[in-house]
C-alpha cells in the first residue's frame, strides 16, 4: 500500500502533516492492526507493530490472569514498596554473576549471605558459605548435589560401591525434591505420611528406609500441603543413633522455602537450623516470606567443608577470577538488591511483626471456619501446642486459646504470643467436616473452589499425598498483604460459595446464583463474630440451626418469617431463571 496520507485524507495537507507519510505509518487501533498483520500466533512474527500497540495488546491479554492479591494458592510475594520497586527497575540490566564489573552488587550478595548465616545460627565469626539462586528449588538441588558428592567421596575412600545412591524424604515433598533425585541419579525413597505424622515426614518410617547408600535426608520446614513443620531435631537424634550403630554419616538438608523465613522470628525456641548437628545446608525462597518478588532463593552451608570443592568452578572470561557453584549462570541482580532492601528495611523486629500478623490472620481464619461447623482444619498452627487433629475438644481449645492470646499480646514484635501454639506456617488447609458430609453426601469442594473464583479468589482443592490421597483439602496461604478485612471477606465468600453449592444440588446453578450477596451487609469484624459464636459442644440439630444463623449474619438467609413470606412460586422462579439465561 503506497498511497500518501494526503491522498487518503486531503484535509491533513492543510494541517501541515508530513505529505510523504504513508498509510502504513498510521498506527491503527492496536486490535485491528494486530488482526491485519498476524496470521499464525505460533509462528515468529513477519513484521512488527508500534510499541504502544504491542504494550496494549499484551497488557490487555494478561487481564485474563487472576488477581495476584486474591491468589490464596501462592506463597509468593505479590507486593513490594515503591522504593524497593524503584531499586529493581534501576538495576534490571545488571547480571549478578559478573562480580568484577558489579563489585558493589557482590558486596550486597555477601552481606545477604552473612545475614542468613546469622539468622540461622551459623558459627559466629565464620564467613558464610552459600549463594543466591533463582529460587529455593535451585537451592534444594545444590544442597542435594553437595550431599551426594560428599557421600561418594566417603564411599570411595572406603573402597565401596557408589552406583546406588538414595535420598530420603516425605511423600508430602514438593516436586523440586523429586527433581533433585531424578536429575542427579539418586533413588528417591518417599516416606509415606499418616494421620499420626500429621501428613509430614514420619521419622519411624524414615529410619526403615535409611542404609549406607543414603546420601542424606530432605527435611521440610513448612509442608506445602498443610503447613506443618517436620521435626529436624528429632530426625537428627535418630541419625546420631544410626551413626553410633553403623558408622553412617548422614546429613540433613532443610528445605525451608517458607519456614526458614518464619521460624527465626516467631519460633526462636525451635531448634531446626545450624544448632542441630546433622544440618549441613538450608535453602529458602527469598520470594516467599523473604518478601521479594519472584526470582530469588538462597542456599547456605554450615561450613566450607559441607560444599565439595569439585562443585566450585573458577572462571576468568568476565574480567576477573570468579568462583561459581550455581546450576544457573546468569542471574538478575535486581532481586538480590531488593532482598537486601527488605533485610535492612525491616530487620528482625519488622519481620517479626509481619510474620506475627500473618499467623494471627491465619489463626483467625482457622477458628472462624471451624466455628461454622461446616469445616475442619487439617492444618494445626491454630491449636494449643501438642494438640493435633480436629475434634470438638481440639476445636474448642483452639477457639478459647485464640480469644485469650489475642488479648494478651504485648506487641506486634513480640514472638512470645506463639509459644502456646503449634509450630507451623500461616497456611490454612481445610475440608468439609464429617457432620457436613453426612448431612450433605453430595457436597463437592471442587464446586466451592470454582464458585470462589466468581468472587475473584483463587483457592485450590487438591488431594493430600498419595497414601492419603482420598482426602481433598482447600488451602489458603496468608501473606503479608492479607489483612483482617481480607479474612472477613474470605469467610463470607466461603460461606456463600458453600451455600450456593448446596442449592445447586437441588436446582439449576444459574438459579442458585441469582441471589447475590446484599451489598448493604457489612463484613466488619465478621470473622471475629463467627469465631465467637461456637463456644460449646453442639449436637447435629444445633449445628444445622447454627449454620443457618451464620448465613443470616452475612445476608444469605433471612429470618424464617420473612423467608416464608418471600417464597416465589415455581413458575415465577422458572421465568426468572429463563430470563437470566
């Protein structure tokens, strides 16, 4: 197409526009331009498009994503302060690995490692051995690889076979642990979980899987499934016994993706880190409770001896002699810098306040959900220390403890409020209660999960680890961005979705959805109010009336008299439903 702009739009000549401009230079509305210039979206584009059109096209297409702030499935950081974002933007072009060129960035890297070495009770005065990674998955792989090489060195020194290494961890492990075993040629020995082990590593069963070919164990500080902490110190004591009996030297790598940035602040009494003799290395995700955007993790070893020198490479082609022992080479410096910002911005007291707030909101949500009678929690972080599993007794104990501890907390930076609670991360894993299932045998948690998406929430419904896979749970991760208002709205919407699911069992879903939540019903203090309603043991009939009373509180059901008066006959309902379709 070669016509000039003037030929197409003569009026433009009089406006002084460039007469030599061609029609191809006119920026079409981005959608039309894209439609006219692109065929197969899987083929590399033949021509380009104006920058603003490319931006708008991608910007609008990404609106089909869920809202990160309402994504209750993710552990990842979804918000940072403007000052942190400014540092990220200013350093987007820096490659962290080029330490000769970016010497100041490398100093920041070493400081972060020193901070973590101190936070995890490393030997005072000892230089930290570790590295930044692209996430805790890379940290796990490096920790596993180091354990394998040390095992092989020991076996070779004894003249023994090194062809059958294995690594032991719980069946509740996330996929990075299984990847480590498969990618680096180790047999993965998965320890079955059970109700008794609280769906995490069962130490007694783990012992049965350990032998002289075991390179080490992965112990998880914060299970993805239910948020429980595995017993690092307990596992270490068993390894001590095995060492005395068989001479086996078996180290532990702690997968602290979340827990390593939680436990130091709210459970300082818990020995899980380098205070525990067999812990050789620890990994964490900076982009989870390290409060940094996705793209950063960490791994730290107890001492240089725990990292075999054969895994370290020296290179000089970037301008100076540098050592590297990461799986990935190039790595953005901006998120490392953002991590350092968070460390010095908040310090121990700030991180303690943040994690304390998350724990409070997770406990509030847990107690409120169990108070409805419709749900029971598989997570136990809201229960008195030493009490596990759902029953009327543990529910009442958790409810009373929450009410008492909320009144006694001295300061947001005071970790002692957590001393009376079970160890765990701010994660609420829940399912329909046995009473609710017996009353509603066709109730479906998948439908509840889907209906919650109507409200914008992303709450997954998934099975527990394989040997307990018949149990499906909904999961909510409470992060820094969560507030009490978030919990109030979440309690309301979970109840709404549950009631709508029940109604959809007896009438078309479209009809069940006709009655939206009244906009005039306030959610202020709703979670507290719900949590305070169920202070005594109830029989089945009282549970039913209690559930209906709570629905009335959120505007889902009106009083019995007004409900009866408002009943619409079947033909009218049918007409309304057809109209909605």
